[in-house]
C-alpha cells in the first residue's frame, strides 16, 4: 500500500508505515482526516440537507466549509470557544447554534465508526512511520487518540466534561502487518509478485460488516484457459493471505475493496508461517476481485498442470461481495486437489467426543448447506456439557477421508473456524462470540458469524471414523437416527444429496446435489463415484456405522427442537 490513507466503498485504510499520528494536531492535520471530512460533508449534503444548508450559507462552497471545520477542530483541542472566535470570526458560524454543532460532530463520529477501518504496517517499506513501534500497542494508542480527540472537542463545545465514558472502538477495527516475500513463482504468475503477504492480523471484535449480497449462487466450473496469465496486480490495491486450507498451501489474493472477506479468512483458515511459504510454490492460488471489465459475475477454476497449481478466479463485481464466494471457492479448489490424491472430500461436520465415563466416538454428519449438521452438533454440546469431557471439532463444513497405511479410514479438517448462520445458533452461544466473532449482515436474512472453533493441530491430526451419518433435514420422523446395513442403499442416500433449501443460497424447495457436495465432487463426479464406493466399503469393513440423522431443520417450527432431539438420540447411542 503506497498511500498513507485511502477511502473507497466505505472502507478506510490507514498506512501506519507512511504516516502514524500520535498527537491531536497530527491527527487533525492529516490527509486522512481531511478525506473523511470531505466524504462526510458529501453525505450530509445528500442525507441531512437541513444541517448542510445551515452551514453552507456561511461558507458558500464545500471546500471552505471543510477547511473551516477542520481548523475549528484543531483550535477546539487547545482553546475555548471565545478564544477560537477571536482567532477568526468566521468560526462563530459553528457556535451560533451549539446544539446543531454538537449534532454535526456526533454525525461525523458516527460516520467514521460506520466505516470499515483498517490499519496497515508494511515491514520492508521506509517512511516517516511506524516500523519499529509495537504493532498492537500502536493500534491501542491510535484508538485512544481518536477517542480523546473527539471527547476534547465535544467537551469544549459543551462547556463541561462528560460524566459517563464509553471506551468504544474508534480506531482501526482490524489491522495487518505486511511483508514482501520471494516465493517460487512460475513465469506465468510474475505479475503477482509485487503484492505483499499478510503476516499478522489484529481484530478488535465485535467486527461487523455489511456486504452487497447475503447468499451465494451456483457452482464453480472448470475453465479451459488460465485467467492469471499476463495479469499484473497493483501492490497498492492487493493483499495476499497465505492460508493453509487443510494441508494445501494456498495464496489468496484479494482486492482492497473486499478487505472484510480477507480479514474473515483469519477466523476460518490457519495463517501460514513465513517459513512455510518463503521460497515455496503454493498448491492453490485464488485471485478474488480482479477488475477484468466484465460486469457479470465470473467465478471458475483452472488446472495448471504444467506448474501443478490449481487456480481460482473471481472478478470484481457486487455479486461476489459475500464471504461464501471466498470460502466455497477455496474449499472447491481444496477438494479438487484431494480427489487427485485419491482422498474423499466430505461436506459435513466431524467431532471427536470423549465422555466423562470414558466412552469415545468420532462422528461425521454429512450434508449440504442448511441440512443441520452443525446445528445438531452444537445442540449436542449444549445439551450434554455435564457428560462431555472433550468435544473436538475436526471440521465444521468441509473435510476429507484418507485411507491410512493400516487400512483404517481417518477424517481430517480444512478449516480452524466456522461460517455459521446466527439464526440457527442458540442465542446465548451467539452472544458469547462477541469477543472474537466476525459478524456479516447481522440484522439480515442469513445473518452469519465467522468464529474460530478449533486448532490446526487438531484438524490435521486425523481421527478414525466410528459413525457416518447423512443429515436429513426434510423428514420429521420419530426415530432420529437410522443405520443401514445395505451398503448400496446407504451409498444411494449419500450420493443423492437431498435436502430442503434453508435460504443460505438462492435455491428453494427440495433440492439435490451429488454427494451433497457441489464443491469438487460435482465437478469431478466420475472420479468421486469410484472413491465413494471404495471408501464406503472400507468403512463398512472397518466396522463404521453408516446411516441417517433426521435433523428436521427445514421443517417449519422445528429448527431448534429438531437438532436438539437428534442430538439427544445421538448422545444416548454413544453413551450406551
């Protein structure tokens, strides 16, 4: 990032490396503060014409209003109102109606707080900035500076000190340190090499973001041409999140206008260490938000067989402004790679449960989006805390099965976090995540929160499968768990992938997706069909119980009770 401050699509980015404000005067004199005031004046010009018209009568043009407002703020941090007017009588226009001026100040503060605010330090750059200052401490100090500056101005105008103080987040809501990295880059991707890598992420929760879309549509198809050949990414507009998606080293390039999705990755995937990618070639590259001139959504992947890299691509448009397009493309790329290695991708949830009586079980609940897999496991945890010693989440959405050297089938995870619907969580549990969650569209349909739920050591360890269940969300039956001895029948149910849509995508009614997994198995169906039969036979030979769990999640009025009842029956099963 080459500029000290940018403001685009309601996202403010502060480059601490080029400019770090540590005094009120530096803050109010900064280019960034002027940009915020300019954007704010344009907003009230449109949304609050009464306030705007009141002040523009005195200052005539926007530029004079902006400059005078900024200068008055500087003076108010030092002088009383009477002294400010003595400096220049033009400032008296702000104090003729003190209540209106206080309202203007409050609106400016709220405007700033409503922006997504990011601070950035680029370690290898030189400038009059922050490189040698502790990063987290610097963010805390900057937050305090903005807060105390706003309070000082407000108290001076009011003529008295506040008696109640709220220590809100008014600095950066998220912060990044960046490194310039040399990686083993094939000639086709030289245009990516200037983009800095994210090495540290600091989040001030609750992190709340609003996106242009709140559902995902369609599946990602293979493309015949490499979309990244000969493109050049501007280092001022792009960032790289080096993720470990399962065991796959993945470089996620994202445009700054989709920063919230890049930050969301830190709660979902393990951020790789520098030693894991410096001088290395990634398994996967995903470019998210490339402005290719097309207005319509273009999302697809390409198999670069020459360099053995799987390429994901999403162009710059409003339709991709939903975290599902970031997460699900990465999982699609991961799964296509795993199928190449004869591993079976599983769209579902897996937990390792150890009860206080010593019983232990590794359970997979498989199903497409909205089937109730995660909800049933969450209900299991909340209902039976008195009986559970450990409940380790191996995967919450996507994992894979691998046949080990000893013939056993083990499950592995891809994510350390979960991107879950707030509506389907227990309210108490949802509120418990405020100190670490990334909330997306919290007051909209399909409101989501991205939360860390496991560690990379756990998801990558490998756990032997004991129970394999398909999540049936559309049939409300008395017996919630049914096992199938007929392997062909069981395979038919899993491959049918039936579920009633819950509104997490644009689908409606009873829908089907091959193996309940449109993120790899649908695209690589022939190869997956072979793997399904091999793995299900191996599981049966290993004594794995295979069947269905009826969650009733899509039945009207049963979205809470259905998963709870299924969890109770599951608990009785493993506790016996």
